[in-house]
C-alpha cells in the first residue's frame, strides 16, 4: 500500500550539516524520496533512510539543470508514487528559492504540503564570518536582495538600497560585483565597507573585506566566485580585519 | 577544576522547539549555565543538563528586565565561575538581538566566543503562516526593520521602505501599527496587503490579514499584541485568506 502523498519543503541552512533544524532532520528521517539542489550539503542525505530515493535536481558542470515546471511535476509524481517527499533546498526555501511555486503546484494537485524553515545564508553567513547584520548605532534594518532576477539582471531594488542606511545583503551577486560597485560609486559611497563570503559555514569558506572602491581587486586576488554572500554597510567595519585594511589604503573615514 | 570559560550565542528560532538547529541543541547539551530571554521557549531548557544553572534575564510582567551591561557582565562572570555558558536568544542573535554587544564584551575580557545562528522569525513566521517572503514576479528583495529603536521610536528606514517594491517585515512593531499605517497611507499605499502574526510557529498563533487601510480594525478585533511579526507587500496576497477579505471590502485591485 502506498502511503498518503505529502511534500515537505525543508530549508537545509547555509551549508554546515548541524545548522539544519531538528524538525528538518526528523522529516528527512521519514522520507521515501528526497529531491535536493546543488547548494545543499550532500551529507544531509545521510539523515534519510538508506533505501529512500535521492534525486538531484540542481545544476552541475556540463549539464543543464531541471526547469522549475519539471521539478514541480517530479515532486508531485514522486509523492503519488512513493508517499512522503522531502524537498531539500539550500538556506531557506522562501528566500529566492522558488519554494512557494512548488507549494502552489502541489496544492493544485491536491497534495498535502508542509514548510519547515531553514537558517537563511543571508543572515547566518555574515554572522559566522564575524559580521552582525544589525548592530545598535550602526543599522536599524537590513535589506536582502537577489543579484540574479528572472531576466538575469540585478534587481533594480539595489538602486534604492544604495541610498539607505540599511545593511544590504546581496545573494547570488558575486558575478555582478563590478555592476554593484558602480552603483554605489555613483551614489558617492566608494568608502562604504563591504565583505564577500564564499562557501560560508563550510571548511571551504573564502573571505574578502574592504570598501566599495577596493573590493573588486580583492575578489580577483582571492579568486572569489559563486556561491557567495555580499554584505554592505557600516556593520562590516566591526570585523577585526577591517581596520588594518582601511589603514593600508590610507582612507580618511568620512563619518 | 573549572572548565575553560567559553560563551556561545545560540539563536533559539521563532518559538517551536524543533526549529532549533542541531548544533544549538548540542551546545545546550554541554552547557554549565544557560542565560535566556523572555522570547525563548522554555521547553528548550530541557536540552541542557539537569544540574546546569538556568538564568532568566528577560522582562516579565511587573519586573524590570536586566540592562544590557548587566547581562554582559553576568555572562562573563558565569563563564569565569562555571565554564561553558550558552546564551539563548529568540530567533537569531544578530537580528536586533544585541548579540554582537555581548560578543564584543566577552572578547574584551579574553573569553572565547562562538555564534550559532538561529532561524529568524522575520523569515520563518510569515512562511509558517503561509506567506513566502519572496516570490517571482512579486518581490525581488525583502527588508527587515525594527519597530523599536534605541530611542523607542520606529526606525526612520520605514519611510524609505514605503517607497519600494520590497517585501517589508517589521519586528517589534505591532504597538506602532497606527504609525506604520499612517506612513503607508501618506505614500498612497492604503491598499497594500499586510499581515500580522502573533506568537508565530506556536500553538498560540494569532493572525490578521488585510490591507493597510483595514488592518488596525483587525488588530483590535483579534486582540493582537506583542510579540508579533508584521509583513507588508504583494506577497501577502498569496495567502488563501487574502482574496475573500479583499472582496468583502469591495476593493478594486490597482495592479
């Protein structure tokens, strides 16, 4: 007898297996099928039963990734054929994760769904690198923006971002760093602190810190690439590596 | 012999005990002392050893809460006297949690520190209530803002918020709902969807949904109070309860 079909979206967190929630780990432990993305740490699959199906639906070098409608359909097919499906996504499923599209499609097929939030890289990756996303006196808000919209461009929201006091976090934006730098420079914010963290929370973490005017140089020097989190704003200056960098460039702090 | 002093900041998540990370639960399991806030689910204390000290440092009815410098000092004193201290905060410690002030003070006292991020209520509470913080075509960014700044006022950032397409999340702002409504109305956004979720992710969850022009009425009707998460923007319209409310007010959707 096939179990009642059900799909649970689970946020896998920023990378470190132990940053998964207890609830997410328990869901994996009951899964008949796990569908997972490229940004998910594969060690998490060991939480799922040995005889469960594990299906990779992300993009790998030299191969096309599955399109969203194909993933939606596969999720539903798996639930109908095997029962309990865990859909595992990096970070949190609703932070630019297209998770709600999967929920909508499954619901339209009368399949029960559940959401288990994850620790979002947008907050946790800067934190683990020593940068608090908010700090009294330095920021009263933070703004999280995608570097890659449907059209492949950076979101227009970044033009407004650059005019605020908010801490700004850009996800999926490291390949657009030249464009981001230009936008901030046009606002006269070339000396604003900025940090970029690649593979945050994992042993492969890479880090660059500086100001808008100098960060491209550091990205090249440290060979930073996706996946990375960019954090921009005064809170970056709290990092112990910031002051020496500032001194080495002989900047005068405008504030 | 006293153990090596160490302080770990652990984000407890939005309320549901099982939304704690595996890493956070393991840290609690080794704690000699746990210092916890009012917004932390006390069931989490059962993860700590039975003979560990559990110290409440939050605000309770009729009692003053401890001031931040007192908490900083207590953390350090506990680490020096007992060894391993877990500092447990609601949501994530760096999202308006003053967590970095505690790290800074402990570091200045030469005490080792560690940060274990938590699931932030800002993202998870709307998600668990059925509202994705981002959705293709509706939002390319989200902005999280505190309703209560150092001065007790709402952050000025909300004036910029009201001019953007971003999903806006206000934490600690339900007591300022009249002020928030006024700011959006002045921008001509009286019909923007808004939802308020009190005690999100727990069995005591309360919910209000509508548009800017109608939400105050609903807050009164449903007796919503702190702690609550406010979410404002087009993504709120994805909630199944939104369409009937919109119809009942006979609004014409401007989009």
